[in-house]
C-alpha cells in the first residue's frame, strides 16, 4: 500500500474539464458510453449463442470422448455419466472464458504504474483516459455477467449456493457498470484480474476431478486454494478495499462519488469470498480424507 504523496485533487479544475460531480468519462478516441452499452447488449446476447455453438460443436464432443471413451449420443449413455458430461462442459466453457478475461486484464494492466502501486488508482482522477483495452475488457465482462444471470437460471446445473451465486452476479454487474461510469476502471481492472485468475484454477481442478485424475486434481485444487487466500482474502480486502475506502479519500481530499455504495458492494464481495472459502475448506478436509477434492455444492456426493 503506497502512501499518498500528492496534494489533494483540485475538484474545481476537474469541473472545468467536464466533471459534474457524478459522471466524467474522458475517452481518448473511444466511442461514447451509449455506443459502449450497445456493444454490451450485443455481447450479452452473443455470449449464450457462442456458448451454445461451442457446446454442440466442441465442448460436448470432447467431454463425451474423454469421459465415455468415444463419441456417443446422450441417449446411449447412463444418466449419471450424462450428468458428469454436462458438468464437464460447464467447466470447459468457464475455463476458456476466464482464461480469456485473465489474459485481457493482465495485458491491459501489467505495464501500467497502477499494476503495482494502488495510489495510481486515484492520482489525477478523474482525468484517466479510457484505453481501448480497458473499454473492451469492461464491455466484455459486463456482458458476460449479464448473460450469466440468465444462464445461471435457465442453463447451468442448479447447485446449493444458487442464491449466493445470483447475488454475486448481480453485485458484479452493478459494480462493473458503476465503476465504468465513474471511471474507476484502473481499480476495476485489478479486481476483475484477481477474480478471474482464481476461477481458472477452480474450473481446471473440477475437470481433473471429473476425469478421475485424483493426484493432479488435488495439486490444482491446492493451487486454487492458495490463489484464493492470497488474491481474494488478502490482496482484495487489505490492498484494494483499503485503497477504495481510505487511500482514495487521502489522495483526492474527499470521498469519491457514490463512496458508500461502491465500497458497500466491494465489502459484500469480501463476505461472499469468506463464505465460499468455508466451502473450499470443507472440500479440502474431505480431500484429505478421501484422496480427491469433491464439490460439496452438488446435490449428490457421488457427482
């Protein structure tokens, strides 16, 4: 956590530059917010379409081959195996999308000073040009989580943490939209990066578990658990949430717009992280007893 070294932000100068106390969005050649939201709407429709096409042409055939040993229709396979294939396909999709988003966020942030120094989240705010990389990342992630709300209800396998997952998706949509409007895109990019990076390991561990690769599944699950602790339970609340709630006010001289709403939603995510970590700890304990991690969110212990 870097100490603030600059004078408080000149809000009167910001107003002369276009800040009205609520919204300010320097664009650096990027289309208007209205155009961005049209793109979000198109992508929100496109994501389920892309997933369906990939599911039929790639993900499902691969899942049937690696789990059943051959390409067969669902009618010829036992119900339990079909259920495992559906779960494998879900993890394949999420592994691909989270890998893509992690790559986008990392390549956008890695060469920026705010990648290592949280004070740059707020220095010269709100005059932060919105680069094409940040714009694409934000529009893609917002569209994905909007579509994920529908897919959670109508597509994906219903698990015991359905309600918690719905709260997470809705809070994430609000946070992404709010931070985009307020130009909190630097801190937003880091939050998206640390979340997506953890999810890659989670989906990989689940696929290895479905393949009965107990050793590598346990190793990957251990790495996932370590990443969760470091990124979501330490870095997120201790560095990021501290920066949005304390450091931002120190540097800018006053709370950022919608301070309580923004930090309240981030605090909600922290609480969800600890809730899920409780489930992760139970999975780890079960893995020590049985030799393989198992998803306790499933309705059946055998799945």
